[in-house]
C-alpha cells in the first residue's frame, strides 16, 4: 500500500487553491478562484452548469494545467508534484470513469494493480469493495450492462481502492433517480466517516446540505460566496414550509394569523396564499413546529404540509440579485420537495 | 455582478511545499506491472467484444483467396496460381501489419471519449504505459493474423524455399515494422475527432502505399515514375525483404531499408504521440 499520510497537523487544509485562472479561448472557466478545504470534511462547490466546477476538479486532479494560480492538495503542489499527488487522490467524474467492456470485478482489479497492490491484495480489495457497494452479484457482468446507479457505485468503489486521502466527486448524483441518489449519498457519508476529505461539486442545494459542511458558491469562474452551509442557508432564507389547509378559503386568515403572531425569528416573513398553499419561509425545525402548533391552537385544519429547500436559482438570487447565467433548463428541477411527518 | 461574501475567503499563506523527491518516480518493475494490467484490460476487451477480432481472423483468409484466384492467374499465368502464392504471402505479411495496426488508432480515439482515460491520467502511472499496453496487445493480434495467413498459404500450395529461420526472421521483421506504424495511427487517433475520421484518413494513406508497392505484383511492369515510388515505399521494402527471407534471393538491402523505416517512423512519431497523449484534455 502506497498511501502517503495526510498532513499530520490537525485542522490543516487538505486543499488550498489560490488565484486559479483557466481560460478556454475567450471563456474564463476559472477566474481567480480561492478555495480552502479542511482535512476530514466534505466541502461543497455549488454552481450552475458552466460555472467552472469541473474545470476546477480537473486542475486539482492534474488532468489540465491552469493558466495561473497555485494549488496544494494533501501537502503536494498540484503543478510541480503531480506524480506524488496522483498517489493520494481519487476521482469520480460526472461520467462513469470505468471500462464499460470489463466486468465490475475486472475494473477494480485492474485499478488495484495499477496502484501497485499485489495480485492477492488487489483481489481482496476488489471483493471487499464490491461487497461494500452491493455489487457482488453483478461482479462478473460487463459494466455496460449496469444501471446508472450501479455504474456510479462502481465508479466510487474504483476511486476508493487506493484509500485516497482526498476524494473529488464531480456531480456524483447528476442524472440519478432519487433512490439511487440516496444510496450514493450514504456511501459518501461513510467515506467521510472513515476520514477522507471530500471535494464535492454539485448543482443541488439539497445535495450540498446533505453532505457538505462548508460551501463555496461559484459562478462564471468566480467565487461569489464562501462559508458554512447553515450560514448560507440563513442568508438565503432556509427552507420554505408549504401548508395546505383543509379549507382553502381560510388561506388568508391563516397567513394573517402567522404574521400577527410575531413568532421568534419569523419577523418579516411573508405568508402568501399561492395555488391553495401557504408558503412560510423558516430557518429551523423549531419554527416549523411553532407554525404548525400555532395553526392547530387557532383551530385551523391542515391536510398536508411539506418543506422544500431553496433552489440554486433562489440561492443565486439571494446572493447576487440575479439568476445564474444558464439556469434556464437544467436547474428547474432543483427544488426537491421533502415530505415531513409531524 | 455584486459579490456577497459571507465570510471573507481566508488569505492564509500557502503551506511550504514538501521537497520534490523521488517518491513519485515509477521504476521499471512498476512500469512493467502497469503495462501488464493494461494489456490485460485490452485483452479482456477483445473477449467482451469478439467481433473486434474479425479483421484478424477473416482478412487474411479472404484476401489471400481473392488475390490468388482473381489476380493470380492474370499475373502468373492461368494454372500457375501456386507460384503466385509464393510471391503473394510475404507481400501480404507486410499488408496485414498495416491493416491491423490501424485498429490501435480507432481504439485510442475511442478511449478518450470515455471517462476511463481520465481515471488513468489521474493515477500514478506513466502515461506512456497506456499506449505501450495497446501496442503489445496489437502485436499479439498481428501474430494471430500472420499465423492464419501462413496456414492459408500452405493450404494453397506455398512452400518456403529457405528455412524456418528465414520464415521467423520475415515474421519478426513485419512485426517490428507493424509496431512502428502503430505510432502513426496512435498519433492520428489522438489528433482526429472521431474514430470514423481516423479510419477514413488511414484508408487514404494505406491504399496508395499498399497497391503502389511490390506486394501484389512485381513493379517491373509499372511506369518509371511509379517504380521510383515503389522503390522507396516501405511496404515494398518489407515485402521484398520478407520474400527474400522466405523464398531466397538478396535480402540485405531491403532488410536494411525496412529497419531504417521502422526506426525513423518510431523516432519521429512516438515522442509526438506520447506528448499529444499527455497534453490531451
């Protein structure tokens, strides 16, 4: 095993990017990006298509050279020590980076051998990871016969063979159905629990909230916000609580009741009847309970409630005052409603 | 656009770089292990897609039958097809090498369309090992094709006039030359946008080289300007060398020219191909 230990000091940065610039012709894919990822954390890079997320990951995995700027990953200089760096990173791209003609097992074994594991160790590791990613049954089948979710899991397994200290996940759940997406999230959480540092790019606020502690929002190659997920959510307005009254005619009365109650932290929030639903922006679970409790105490009937996270659109709107450049088609489906049981 | 920063991005000084040491170097043993693992991959790809062996399995059979019975009578005289086989087989060994090595170009082009190349390139392996593994497997494919060609030749009445050693030398020479051609096709595969374009371009190069040569007919009946082309056509040199080694006659000049071509092509295109491969994104 050729794993090289992470920088030994605690709380150090596993990734430090300074002033990263990459042009493609006229397009500035990266326009002076700074980024810090603390060791052992999941750091989300949130942005729309074309924001520069994939370019950033490709620079940090030594696949492309930036025009200017510096980057240190796991104590290695990305530009001058690419060979050393490649020993300690794992990459799972947006497109499955496995050989589709080979079986799942053959893929993992090959990568084990390329990482200088002995034959025995490569076999052991392949079996172990297939088991862990629930692919044992499909181990001998060609990867091209796998479903989207299975392929992505195989991809993650492939990235884990070398036990990397820094793992890049470039939009790991784009194009996956919700169930498969949850499986991938569970795996990422496990990896982090085992001490890996993860740099995750995503278009989904929900994904960032699920996995990341710290968040960097980028747009058109520039960092437009940086901070904890909670801080960002507070800035954006957290979740929206949607309430469907049993009697639609009571919508207005309910809205007035909530706004007049002056619940702590809800000051200034608007409850507006819309499509037979009451939308209440909330910042915490306590507020959710308080709003529902208040409506119950006043004798209003509720048939359904749910919360939804702000979409990338709303995040961008709150931060920059404008929508992301090419959000029109791809980001519409961002607001994934979550049913809440009370 | 207004920039709203929740917390200012930290401006801590970058930590000092670890000393550039030898730990990133890949030794010879490591390189051989990587090439082995990647060659295994390319072999497994063939197993998963047996149709990709059609060129190797069928081309020698179809071509030798076609040329022997369609052109053989015309060139060597009706009823003398047997003599023509002795002339044709060494020439076809030169042709097969070129036809089969073309596949390496489309293969490399295809790999870049898939994410798997990103994984290889982000791993601690020499980037040339991906290419060398491809060449190793492709040489294996050439050996299969050459064996089938020789078996067909023997069935059609070919007889080696020299010795087994001469035959082995002819096979070895055509493999060396075929391997050098692969670098050209790899370069094409890395430069062209699609596998189809690679194939089209390769055909354009191959047809004049193959037919404007001594592979199928002695150039003595060709016009003078074409003869001067065939004289320096590496495929003619290889065909003449293989013919001499298998059927007797002078070989030194043509063997020397063939090896010269192989070295020149490799020295010119291999570094270009490896650099192109390294820089391709």
